[in-house]
C-alpha cells in the first residue's frame, strides 16, 4: 500500500530537496512512512555509502492514507473466522467510522461489506450494497460481482443472476471461473439442469476453464434428479479434462448408486472399478445389494463375484440372498452348470442353501421338460467329475418335475438320489408329495411318507400341510382330519392355508363340519372372510 501511495504522490507533484528535483523514478533509495493522525509523508534520503543524511518531511493530505488504515482493520475482520453476525456488526461499525469522516468508500471497502453480508446469507444486504456502489458512481469489480453472484446462488435466485451476468458483460467485467461456478450452483439449486449444461458449454466457447467444483456441482445435481446418464457423461468429461477427480472419489460412489437404481450396467461397472477398485471405498450393504441386482440382471458374473467378496470385506456375514444374484447372473449367461456350483460355494462359505435360494434355477426350468432333463444331465456330469452334487441342486430338479406335473419324471429323479451321491432330506420328500398333489395320486403320496419314515426323516409342518392338501384331492378325505389332529397333538397351530383348503373341500362336499372348521379358524385367530363363509351356500 505504501509503495502505491508514494507513486501516486510522485505523480501529483515533483519532490524537491536543496534545489534538486526528485521524480518518481528516484525513489529507490527512499522509504515511505504514513501516520494516520495527520497524513504526513516522511521521506528519508540515504547516500550510497549507507550513511543517513538530511531528513525531509513533506506534509500532504491524501484521502487514501486514512482509508488504508480502515482497510487494514476490515481485512483483519475478514481473515478472522468469527461468528457471521458479529463479523457483520464489526464491518458495519468500521464503515460507519469511514462515513463519519466523510471519506468516500472504494471497491475494497465494498468488498468487505459484501463479504460480511454474504457470510450472513443476507441477500437483501448484498443487493443494497451493490445498488449503493452504483449510486456512488462505482462500477463493481469482478470480485465484487462474484460475491453478489455467490449470495444469489445460495438462495437459487437464477433470474437475478442472469441479469447480473449481462450487467457484467455490459460493464466490461469478464466472467471468471468463480463467476460461472456461482451461476452453475444457482441453476443446480433450482434443478435447472439443462440450463447448467448449456452454461458449461458456454464456458468452453469463451475459453473459461471449468474447475472440478463446476463439474461436481452439475454431477451432484444430476444424481439428485436421478439422471445417472447425464452425471456419468459429465464425470467422464471431467476426467478427460484432466481434473483431479481423485480428490472427490465420492462422485464415483454416488454415480454408481444412482446408476444401479436405473439398472445401468455400464455406469455401475465403471464406477465400481473406480470407487472400490481404485479408491478402496466401502459402500453400505444396501448399495452393494443393489449392485448385485444389476449384476444378476445383466449376467455380469465378475461384478457379482466382486460384490459378494466386498460384502465380506466390509464385515457383513455371508447370507443366502447374497449368492442368489450370482446364480441368476450365470443363468442369464446360459451357464446352468456354474449356477449349480454356486450352491456348493454357498455351503462351503457356511450358508446352507434352501429351496428359496434355488428359485432362479427353478424359474429357468419352468415346466420345460427338455430343460429339466438337461439340468439332470448336468448333475450326472458333476458326479462324473467327482464333484459334490449339492442336495439343493438335486431338489430343484425334483421341484421342476413337480411343477411340470410330471409324476413319473419326478419319481424317477427322486429314485436316482443315491446314484448321484445325494441323501434326500425333508424338502425332497415334500417336493415329491407336491407332484402327487398335482396329479391327485394319494397312493404314491402314502408310499413317499412310508419311505420317509424308513429314512428316519422327521416330517415338518409343510409335510403335514401337503398331506392334508393331497387328502382333499380325494373322494375320501377323512385323512385330512387325521393330519390336522396330528399337527395339533405336537402343540402346532395348523397353518391358515390348511383350514382354507379343508373348508373349500367341505363346502364342495356339503359336509356340515364346514362350520366347525370355521369356528376353529377363528379360535386360532385366523380371519374368516365373507368369501369363505359363502362357499358352503354356493355349493348347494
């Protein structure tokens, strides 16, 4: 500041000492001191040998000298990170002192005022200050315009920002990267995504370099609006521009999350390799499961495998539903053998597959006899390769036979259990009984129950429910009551569907025990709907 003041003094009037004229070019051996009290300028002339000679004091009033002192105080307030309200009060107090001394405010003073209002998120105060500058004949500097744009961005006042943008152009104040950043932030706050993208293109055309903050603002807005393709495009553009995306790896994580919601394999796969592969970020379980869903849907077995591994790395114990998507991914690729192998991987990982885990395979085989036979041949192939045929893999083939209502194929497959090295479990027997229900073959059902007893397999609730349902397919359905009472003898409350199926049979046969069954349903807390009550009357 002193160097600037000295140059201004020299420009106003030549300096004289003992008849010798000093110009602004001869000040290299002088130093300038200012005193706030009287505005005196003190010059000290020093000889080349270093000895100080005569000292000349020039008294000259200059308006910038006292203002400089105020600016120092304002600068101190700006640098001090205090409470915004106190900061504003202090700045306005200093400005009041300046005005009381009838000193004209300049760009620097107004910068401090705008900063104070901006920190307080006081848009009205910012706009009043801008208006005051213009009324005092000052065209705001780029920095001052940027402070106003920032305040408008905070409130999302896009319309006023546009007006200010045009004003800057008219006043020959070039928009900087910071100016555009504030404009973009205001647009994105109001979800004006297309407007923001157009502005980003405008920056390129005017050769204003967009920084990472500009790109990140648009990316985050796109993700907030669930526009994963736009976010991904802008993200790749930022990469191509050589911007330090590594400083904000969260962008990849967020893009991956939204990309998964929109089922975009390209976005998910790319961002996975960046967020997890490169930056070792750890997604939450929900995000990982969503990624698994996309991998399953698109047949991306590598992504599915990596995701399951990441679940374990993140401390989530293996669960059945973690592996099902991997099985689905193999099915999408047409690799049923690998899908069967997933069941063995699950068991090795400490997860015992249930019938629910094999639903993707069961759905794939859906009543297609040729596909069912191919699935069985795969089991035989695994056996020949000395690989373990998992019981759940065997059961799903039996289930597919039952779904096809092919009792002969179901029984034939069931009889091959020992040849495949498989020990049937309760699910196996229940599935065979299901085939008997589909074909109304109660005699075969009784045989299966006997074989189940010989194998010392304990029937479960589903077994009793299926035997009740099988009995209800017969003209003689008394065994249904036997199985019902047997369940209750084990202190087991029969499932609601057992009562509903029995009530339907009794209504069809006009059996008066229908009302007794309804009463028992209500006793166990099951709701008897009007539709069920009407069954008895309608069957007459």
